[in-house]
């Protein structure tokens, strides 16, 4: 996992991310709804969000809980430019760094993230770190993606992220000292006019963070033809997202 490449791709996409990231916006809203339903009355006064990006989920967290401390983290320092409306509030801070290793506040009521965990090298080790950062009975709430995520791209290029199954994530959480409160999966299928529009969408959301595919003209034509042949519908070609939601409480 090349973290520098990931940071560069997302930094370049920051101006278009909020407009293009339809699924990620929906995931943020649904993560918040699941958190409210699963842990009603959560007193989330000390909150850390890692992988905050342009702040889609951050703004929901602020509006929902109005914590005295909301510490925002992202791998890309450039994301600070997208968060001025939030960091202008007392108690809201941003610090760039790799969430797997950078310093973070502890004694947390809530440690949370949307659409970030899939970029981690060792999510199992991060769960142990999360347990140390949370207070007793603190909440870890994260969304990631399942094995069918972007399956069209993986099937045609042979490239993609490793997505641990929910059962594996659950075992890692239990081993780290958590009790799982919720695990839930969805599938969202987007339609695009052409494979070129699919690739543009991925580039504009930074989702190609680990891809090093070299597009010769011949390879691009072959990719386009195979995509149309295999993944066309009456509404256009498809692209699959598979959001996965996890909520756990520290023991």
C-alpha cells in the first residue's frame, strides 16, 4: 500500500470529490443514522474522525453531536483547505497524518470514519490502537467496503484493494477488546454513459489511490470494449459499490 500515492491522488481530487462522491456522501449519512439508532443518546463529547477528507461526514458529526472536541485527521495536508467552515468552531481541529501511526487524542467517546479503513495496511493492528484511544464503553464506528466493491474494475484490470470479509473484521475487533454492536452491508450500483465516464468518476474521487495502471491506446480500447460488452445495461454501464458498516463498543 503506497500511502504517498494515495495522498497524492486524493489531494488532486479534493476540488471535485464532494461533487462526484455520491456514494461516499450517502455512506456518511447512513453511517450517522446507524450510529444514532444503534447507540441512542450517545454523549459524544470527545470525538476523533480519521480520514475526514473534504468533510462530508465531519459536518454531519458536528451538526449531530456538537462535541467540545472534534479532532479531524486525514492523510492529505491539503484537506485543511476544505475544512475552514469547521475549524472555525471552537474545539474543532485538523491535523494531517497517517491514522495508523500519527499522534491522536485519547479518552475518546467516539472514534469514527467513513470510507477510509480499506486504505489501511493493518486494520487489525489499528483496532488495538482504537481500543487504547477510547474510554471504557467508548464507541468505534467505521464504514469500509466489501469484496464486491468496484468489481467491474477488478475483473478487467486485475487491480484493486484487498477487502477483508465482515467475519474477519469481527474477529479482529473481538480480539482487540471490542464487542460488535452492528455489522451491515449494502450494495449500490451506479450507471454511467460510458467506461470513460467511469474512469473519470474514479479519478475525480481519488479512488484510484493505489492503481498504477498504464493506459496505452490499445489497452484503453480493449478495456472500453470489454467493459461495454460485460457491464452494459439500458441505463448505461454499471459500477458497483459495496459499503460495509461496523459499530463496536470497547469492553
